[in-house]
């Protein structure tokens, strides 16, 4: 029997209210359970909108008009309330401030918000909160007020709140944008662990070096459509992707000294290419 | 002449959240493109808010462009320091991009024509010329960041602070920012860029300040900032891509920045 895809978009198009063109689509896309997909592209390519459409916020929260099919775990998002889907799928917003409940005064209480709202037993809530704080390195800050955190700490809190829901599908909109490099490495280690355990991950990321090193599959978006879809070494060597999304730093450096094509897209491949 | 001088600056949000303890921060910064880097919670944003009086030190003094900050209100510092916040939504409140960018020079009482010209120039530099009449909240995060940057530039201040300007920026946005930061530094301004984007630092900034756990660990030329790997690790940083690649290929000392990398690679024996 064929696997039910985690995400299916078929002829999907979405337009925000009071706008004159589709922010997304038409787009066809299937993400299978356990895949780790990087999403790249310039500003306004539709990367965040893709996340909103998959989680159902577009159109359930933003309004506007969705046409075609968007399904998560085989159920069309249009007919499924967002809170029902939030048991199995979670979105990390680009601006972590958006994610705060605004109702909790301690970091650990904020992390407990989701599991409590879904009525999980207290012992399980506590276990999940402890795990999420450990994974995001926030144990020492658990008693802080969320509004006393720095930008990067807030981003880790938003992720912890999401991980406490133990979602099967993680949508991450620039998860490292405010993290320091050590924090980014730690986050990517967490994601590697989740990926190995079978979590499906869709990750919007501007650090193309990270996408090239981590994601077996990359989707490049441009003007709401799929420009390229494939392995990083293939996608980042496409001229139209290089012209819009740019290229990983190691590919840029290799090109500067006259290597390629094809350009190496990871650190290891660049060391190899430049030694030769 | 140093454009920013901090002497023994101590600051705490509360006794539970100390940031700069005794003996405090002492730091002199030249007119240049300067990067402020360090781990999350190191005190980077706090430091910048002490420069324009949004926060006041518990002890010590801050002098910016010859002005003792303690004697001035935040509003009086506005012509001296342009400030683009980390989270644009903390800053934006006008109905159009043009009004937002004009706000600073307008409340400073500058003549209408001067304001108009300054706003046009700032919008142009920030790639917003086509969006002057748009509501800021109809823009995506990366564009809202550009509105805060244009607002910081509109009053033509000698000191510009950009807190995480690369946030959400795509490749073209980073290139624009890179050119802008270099140009501001070249005009004899001090532009202080708070960032985690180490490649951006290597490319765009001549001077780097490494702040870690409330202490200045390094302040000097960017070209030498990444020589001490222990310090880099301690501050939660990483090597710029070009430096890391050159090191793996045997460079010692390793070049910083694309130009230095290319120059170094060209003279390698094949």
C-alpha cells in the first residue's frame, strides 16, 4: 500500500485578501513521511505562505482564497480545524514573538501551554516540558518571564513550545534567523535527531550552506511556484536558482576561484574540489 | 577620533538579570563599519540601547559623537543616532512607508523639502522606492526590516545602529545591505551592525567587537578577529566560510573575506 503523504498540494493557489495576484501557486507538491525538505527562494517567493497554507492558517486565519487541494496526512486542510491539526503538525513562525501565548509568565509554563490546552495528563505535560527545555537548552531560563528573553532565546522558546507537542510534521520558517552560530548548530542537531526518529520536516532557510548540508531534498520557489525540486547539488547548480535564491557560500567561493560547473555546494565537497 | 566611547559602563535589568557587572564595559569605536557579535543573551542589544539613552547605565559614562548621552533625552539623541530595531514590529506605527521613514526628521522640525529629499534618498538606498505608499504591515518581514533601516538613515545621523539587519534577508537583500554598510562606513559614519551572520561580518565590516557573557572579548580589525579559535568558540561564533575553507586547505593564518580568500588561493602551488 502506498504511504499517505504528510503533505499534498495539487493545483493549489492562494491569494491574500485585498490583493490582486496569487501569493502562492499554482503549485503541485508531495512530501512523504520522514522527508526533510529545505525551502529556499527570494523574499516574496511564497515560502512563508506555503507554510501557512500547509498548516491551514491560509485561509482559516488570514482569510483570502485558497483553490486546488492542500492536504495534510491525507485530510484536506479546508475541512479540518487548525486546533485539530496542531496535535500532529506544528509551525515555527518566522517572528518568534508571534508564537507566544501571551498568557503565561514563565518559560516552562509557556512550553506547557500546548500540551495542557490539548488536555494531556499532568505527568505527561511535565515530562514533555522537561524534554523540550533540554532539547532547546533552556533549562536554566525556565523561570524567566518570556518577555525578558533575548531575540535568540525567544526563538528557542518558540521551538520548545512546538516540540512539546511532539508533532509528526514540523514546519519551520527560518528557525535559526535569530540564533547565534552555536545555537544554530545545536538546533540542527535537534532536527537531525527528529529526522532520524521519523519526523517530517519542511524548513524555510536562507542559510543555503545549512540547507545543502542537511536537507536531502531542496525546493526552490520563485513567484509562488516551484522553480526546482531535487538534491541540493542539483538544485543549487541551476542558473535560475542561483540568480534568485543565490548559492551556498562554498559554491560562491569555488566559483570565485574558477572551479566548476558543477559547483561544490557543501564544505566537504568544496575542500575536495579546491584541493584538486 | 573615537565616535563612541564607553567607560566602565555597568547595567542590570534587575538583580536577577545582570548584564554588565563591575568593572563594566570600556570600549572605544572608530568611524567605520563595525560588527557587534556574540552569543544569544551576551548583551548586544542592551549595549546598543545604552548608546541612545533607551537604557541608562547604573554606573559609568557613554559618549557618542562628542555628546555625553547622560545629559540628553532619547529624542535629543535621535539626530545623532539612527536606530533600526531587531523586531521591526516594535518600531513601525505609521500608515505608509513614506510617513514612517519621514517621522524622525519631521519631528526634529526639519524643513519640508529637506525631509522630502532625505526620505526619497533613504527609500532609494533601501530598495523601497516603489513601496512608498504601502502600509508597512502589508510588507513581509524582510521588507519591514528595510523600512526600519530607511527610518534610521532618514535623519542623516553620524552614527547608525542596525540590530540584526540580515534577519529574513534573501541573497539580494544581503548584497544590498553589504553595499549599504560599506558605503556608510566609507562616508565617515559609524555604522554598528549587530548580527549572527559571520559571513556578512567578514564581507562588510572592517572592525569587529566580540561580546560574550557581558564582557568585551575582542575589539579590533575584522581580519584578526577570527585568529583565536578558543575565543570564537567561547562566544558561540563560527569561522567565516572563506576562513574555514582556507584553513581546511592548509592556510595559516587563514584569510578573512572573499577578496582575501581569492588572493590567497591564487598564490597556492598547484
